[in-house]
């Protein structure tokens, strides 16, 4: 299967590293934001064609699908561009930075009939998969998820320490992971939610600290704290408080409430959540089925984010 990667940044590279482990996939072209780094990534990964024009990549003979890892603000427009060109698309989280664009992407997917998936990696991390399988088996019921998403980003740098050309967002990117995962794990959309945000950064133009709470009709609650001001252990830490045990997850690792490691190496074919996400996308294309975390499946999370944004900004 010939595919295109759009986006030469930190997450685009993560996808290229993941695709190396998936048989039958050829990255035919990379469409980047600027020439020099795009050419550098293309040479490093042996990609035969590079450009700064996504349309040029989409027009390449035999291209079937696109991994879209460009800046958040470009996701909705480029995902629609890919679908209108008849290409399957996996758009990185979030599929859009507002509800209207998210709803439009779901509509375009239905119109075009292509596979359209959002990169909600937490659904695929072995740690969260382990929890999900036990919930489905009736062995666990979530009473509360307590989540911390902490980074130190007082300047506009990406995960590789390079300057960003765009601004990341605590709510529409980082909170999106947890809002979707919470609703996915409990099997319900939040019926009650609240959000508070700290001061707006004078240069970045975004809130650097947020507090979010959610509750579902069955009574499960989620408490989420986010910060770009945290100078310490970085990343996202999930605590599942259940009726039958407590579990702490960090990406692809899982321990119980007493810090005893749980072996999740047999949950799936890889311990790399991004690779598992990409495998699901390619499998859905081959099997002509809806993928886990399709744009339609994650739309409820975007609706919750919209409510949270309105509440946070009205409370400033």
C-alpha cells in the first residue's frame, strides 16, 4: 500500500518509525511545511519523493492513504482535502480545533466513503487496552479516572526541542486524549462537565493551566489537571480507580495501586501505541471496515471539548 506522510515534525517522525515495523506499507511521499527539514526527513527514511505541497503528494500514482501529522490548525482542512481526493486519511489528534470543523469532517467521510480515522493513541496503548478488555469482560468498572497531563512549554518548542511554527493547545490537543479515553472506557458521554483555565500566556495566546471535571450518567467521574508550566516529570499519568482494583498507566506501561508492574506485552502485537494505531488504520482499509477511533466515533469527545471550552472562557 502506497501512502503519504504529511508533516515532517516530531510526530511525523514517530509515524515513520512505526511504519518501518508494518509489512506491506510503502511511504511514497512526504509533504512537509518547509523544504530543508522535509528533505532531511525524506533522505533519512529513504522516501523517494518530498514536497511542500500536499496536493502534489496526493496526485502521485498509486497513493491510497495519508498519515496527517501537520499542525493542529491545518488538520480539518487537509483531512477534507485528502478525502475529497479519494484518499483514506488518519488525521492526528485532534481532528480539528473546534466542533464545527469536526462535524464537517464526519459529514465529508460519509459523503466520500473513505476510511477516516483520528489519531487517538490512548485507545491503542497496551496499558489502556488491558483495562478496556477487563471492562468489556465485566471484571472492572471505573469509578474515577484521575489524570495529570504535565509539560514544560513556556516557549514554543516541539517534542524534539525544535521551534514550532504553530501553537499547541492544552484543551483541544492534550485534554482531547483524556476526554475521549474516559468516554471510551466507560462507554458513555459525559453528562456533566466543568472547566477552569489559568491566565492567557502573553506571547503564546493560550492558557497554560487547566482543570477539568466530567461525570457520566452511570456516575463515573474524571478529574483532569493540565499544565504547560510544570518543571518536573513530563507526560500524562492515568490513575484508574475501579470497583476491583486501582491501576496507574503511563503510555504503554501499567502498574497496580501498589506499584506492582502488570505485564501488558501480550495484549497486542507491539508495545508501541502509535504503531498499533497505524496498524488499525491500514487493517481497516484492507478489510473495508470502520476503524477504532474513526472520526465518527470520536465526535462525542469533540462535543464535550466544545462545552468545556465555552465554560472555561466564560469563567475568565
